[in-house]
């Protein structure tokens, strides 16, 4: 147990829809990172949030966006869903500038 | 792109040491090596990390070569519950750049 919780656990959407995934960070952590993990591959970094602002982004289009709230929880929003967005979405919390990230169990998104 | 190279898969007998290698020949002087593992359908779990000295904790040992171009994760007494995908990561800025990892299967 890492203390990082993600909701929902599973989600099914259709192409073109929008989705919001949620993450509660571990107590005392102020940084949240999001990753996408396609089947059979390693997680790919989407972006990181610190002090409610984006603090680094991977190679993902602008339709992937996020928010961080004053309590350090975070949301990942994906607009105009595509079939290739089907994946496990992982959230990880950490203390800023410290390397150890603690992951939640993820949200499994299926786009039909 | 991941800055590490790992074997795709490895087997280990239960109770024996599992030695998982990783090459990171382009690592910079201030970049740490991290190891995570992922058991099926769960989020990655932190194991250990190091800069240039060997490290040990309750889960594993990390041996980093003197030139820092490679490292080995050692699970001293592997159990069936250690079956997982193991990721060796060189931390770049704020993100963990995962590769495909090594699928370790511990066999009875």
C-alpha cells in the first residue's frame, strides 16, 4: 500500500468522448505525475504537477491536460478520445525534487 | 526514449539469488539509477536507487559499476511472489523513463 488512490478503477468510453481520472496523493507529498501504460509496454510519462502548475511534460498532445488542487490531489483529463488511448493510467506522488515516486494501482481505460 | 537496456526475460529458481542486469551507458554524472517492479495489474513498486555507491535495503541490493555504465539488481532469496516485470530507470529531470523492463519468473 502506497497511500496513492486512483478512481475509477475501470472505465469504458467511446471514441470522441472526454474522460476525467482522479488521483489522491500520499499524505505529505506535494507532487503528482501521470503515466500511460499500453498493454505490454512500460509506463510513459505524460506530465507532472507541482504547486498546481504543470512542471514537465512528455510527448503527449494538448488534449491530455491536468489539474492539481490545493490539497495536492490531481486530475487527468483527456479530450476527443481515440482508440489508442486505451491503456492503464497511473498516478504517482512524491516530494518535489526527490526521486522516489509512489504509484497508485491505476485506472484501466477502454475506448471503444 | 528510455536510456537503459535490459534483457526481455529471465528465470530464477525459488530460494536462489536473482541477478537482473541493466546497461545505461549514456548516463550523466548526476543521474540516479532507480529500480521498480510491477506485478501483474498493479502499479509499479519502488525497490531501490543509487548514484554511484552500492546500495542495500530490505528488498534488494544494487550494484553499480565504477564507470556507472551498468548496474545489477540482486534479489538475494527469490520467492514466487517476486515474479514481476522489473524496470531499470535512469531518472531524467522530473520523469521516470520506463523501458520495457525484464520479466522475471521465479520457478519452484
